[in-house]
C-alpha cells in the first residue's frame, strides 16, 4: 500500500489560497480516479477538485470554511500499490460556479451550501507520512461544468430512469440536507430547480418527515462559508469604511407606464421593456450634471476616480447569492439594447457563465426587489462605488392633479419611491437630492427620454 498526498494545485493566476466550500468525501471513503474530492472557492470561482488516483481517503485538510494555501496537502489517499509521481494522471478542476464578484453589494438572502463532512482529521505536514508516501502537485485544466449528473433509477418504478435534473451545487446540497428527491420537484420555469422551488415543495409537505412551511421549525447552526462569507465580509467592509446616508423621493410614473405599454405594444421582435431600461436611461441622462455620483473612491490613495462612461451594475439574485453583472457604457445604448443586455447578463449570472469582466468595474449600481420592492429602502453601497440606487414597488394611490381650469381633481395615479444611498465622504446631501430630482423630472416627463 502507498499513500498519495494530493496537494492543492495552482488553480488560477495570482491565487495564493482557496477556501474549502464543501467536501464530497470523508476519511474512510473509497474514491475513484477522477472522483470528486472537494469544492474550493477562490476570489474568482468555485473549483471542483478531482482525485488523480483511486484508493481510500485517510486524511483531509480541515473542514468546510477552512482556508488551504496553494501547494499544501488537501487529501491523502491510500492506494493499492506504489504509484510513481510520473504515472499519476493530472487532476481536472471543473468550474462549478464561474467568476464570482468580490464586491457583491447586499446580503439579504441566505444560501445554504454547507456540506456535512463527517469525522474529519486534520492533515499533518507532508513530511513524516511514512514509507511509500507520494507527494505531487498538478496544474488543473479548468473546464466549465455544464452536464447534469446521470439519471438514477426511480424508486417508484420498475427499472424506470429519472430524467436529468438541472440544479446548482447549492440547491443540491440543500436538497440533500432537507431529504428532498430533486426528481420529484417541479421547477417553476426554465427546467432548472431553484431554492424557491424547494421552498414551494416543502410548503406542500412534499419532503418526508417535514411539515408544511412555518411548522416544525428546529434550531440549527449554519457555518458561514463560500460566497456567503464573501458577501458578509464585503458588506461589513462597506458599512465600516463608508459613512452612508440615504434619500428617498416619490415619483409619479403614470405617464412612464403608459409610454412603456405603448412601446411594448409596437415592439415587434424587440425584447419586452420592463421599467429598468427606462430608469437606466433617465439615470444616464441626469449623470453628466452630477459626475461625482458616477465614480469610485480609492480609500488608500484618497483619490476619486470619475468615470467618463456609465458602467452600471445590476444587482441580480442567483442560486449562488447576489451578484452584480455590469452593463458597459449604458449611456450609449437605447431602450431595446438595454433590455436585451439586462436579460443576457441576468441569465449569465444565474447560470454561472458570466465572465470576470462582466462582474467587475461598475461605477454605479441599481438594486431592485421587483414586486417585493417595499415602500423605501436603504441599500448598501457596492464598494468602491460611491452611490447605489433602489427603485421601489409601484403602487396606485389617489392624488390631487390640476384639472386644467385652475382647480384640482382627485385622480388615481401610479407612484414609485426612488431610494439612493451615497458615500458622504464624496457626495453631499444636496447633490444627491438634486440628482434624484433630475431623475424624477425625466421619469415624470418620459417624452424627454426619447428626445435626441
């Protein structure tokens, strides 16, 4: 018998260490060649480590949440014979969730990605492991994970095969924790199972041993690891370093909604317009008079970098957590181009195919909870930006409006609050209020958005 020491390989340029997000093996498990060992999180991606040899796992490097330096032992595997270093095949590193944004702006949703690792033993330094120990480090071949796991026999049919199930590693981990068979969950849309689908399944008592939502709650401790820990660290840094202030204004979007309905009615093969492209256009029209809001602040150098282009971050909720894909030069795009780019980037973020340049470099961020938008919000700034804008829910309320003959009448109008949070080191309260008023004027007189 020989012991093979699998050192954490170089999994990216400039990467010095990686965090253990989840273990797929524990001490005593048999592992096949190319079998899954662990998911490792770097600053840019979650990488799946695969075993270069077959054997029995005898030691692992810590537990989920621990950080392992590049080149340090990750797993020790006992093989069935001597295995020379040159004969060991290079492990593959599959990218499970590509290009994670290190500056995600808000942590309002909790992602359960904890993988139970059993009785884990810390790896000791590679020296002194005994005779026959082989230590090797390999450079991975990063490939994007696209293929879902193979179907497994259905317990309800004789020899029947389950259809392939599409779900992220986080959703699969949570389903295992809850005892849910993903083959029995019907996704709401797109064929991909999300956390909301698991919640809906539980609410109808679908999982064995679980009562409907709101009943049978239990105490539990959830370790903060992976992307959730990155979000927590970034949020803490943003609130610790940036003196936030927020401002909220009410906008009458009745005419804007009429314009949007008319444009959609005659859009042909163009993408359907939501409120967001119209709001982005208004923001881009107003920003030239308020360049300090379209900027990034370098704390260490005490330098404000104003941007000539509006690189707009769109906070997007995904199965992995909140990400911020970026629309480059939003000021140069028309309504239809903005709508298409929003849809493309949102899908790329949710599917894990967004590139690093699409998840970094924003100069201003919009965050919206859609129909859950509430009355007002105080969003947290996406550091090192200096402002973040949050549109809220549109509601219908009676208002006094001019009747055209010098009086007023009561009319049902569509109203929306527009919230903004700013870095008070860079943006004065007056400037923030004046900017929002300029955006409000454009939203309430939408013909100006179409002017040349």
